[in-house]
C-alpha cells in the first residue's frame, strides 16, 4: 500500500503563508504542516490549527543562529534551544508536536543531528529522514538561485505521484503560501504556484489512479501497526 503525508514547512512564518497552508489543507491534498514557534505568525498559525483537527502539526525547529554561534559547549546550547522551542510549541498548541523537522533541514548538520535525535527519542517523535517515513523533496520550485515553476506545476506533481511514490510511507514536503508586500522571502511566487498545484482536482485524480492513500502524522502509528511484516 502507498501512503502519502503531504507536509507544508514554514507554518507561522507569515499571515500569507498561514493562509496558503490552511487553504491547501481545506481545498487540496495537504495533510500535515510544521510550525515555526518564534515567527511573526506563530500564534495565528496555532489558532488556525484548532479549526483543522485532522491537520497534524509538527515542530519546524529553527536553529540558524544557534548552529553558527560560538560556544564552549555547542551541543548543550543546541539541546537547550531545541527544548525551549519544544516547550514553546506546547505553549502555543496545547499539546506536543506530531513530528519533528527543521528550517532549511539544518538537522542534517553533524553538529545539530545528535540534539535532534535526542529530542526525537525523548518525546517519541518521528524525525525527518530518521523514521520509517521516506522523505521526498523534489516538489520545489527553485535551485541555483533560479525559479523553476515547471517543477511545481500540476503536471509535474502528477508525474511525481506516478513515478516517485512507492510502497510504504512517504512524506512529500511543500511550501504553499501567498506573496505579501510586507514579508520578503527568496521563495515567494513559487509558494503560490505550489498552492495552485496542491489544490488542483487533477491531483486528486492522480492519487486515485496510483492507489495512493493520503494520511497524516496523526495516522503514523496506526499505519505502521497495520503494515505487513
């Protein structure tokens, strides 16, 4: 059986991104998202999530400043910051996260990974690329500093569903949102293109044609329990 978690990074980054993620869940195939807890729209995102109980919400830890800071014990500093962001998540959401990942995938850094693994084990969380869920990141509209809207078109997403999603559990990462004049980011028009693709009825048809079942991180333990051994 093919199971697909469609997870949006950057929940909480801005009002426009929050609105796009909410729309992609309500009108499209989005099943999951990851929350930035110290961003301008973090509290709004948490409030929006309460209107969408089926949307799983994980922690999108942002360690950019901590990772590059000089400290006598960088490992402890990173662990402390992760624990602070975990606590902030619980404060905002009123519950623990369903999964764990990081802004710009900084958990891949060898200095940061041990802290992330410790947090994931301590709280029983699936960590991106370190759980039974395969991570698929090709639905992204920019590389080499250039925009590639063809990579995040409806046709491209449908083709990815046909050729790239195999048996078992896969997380397809995405970054839907709306462009805002007061929120400057290097990934902007691409977010709106992603949103259009995620909400297109053709994609629902493509999922059905490939017998792909949409799930969220809420469903992870149940899916794993029912998986063939």
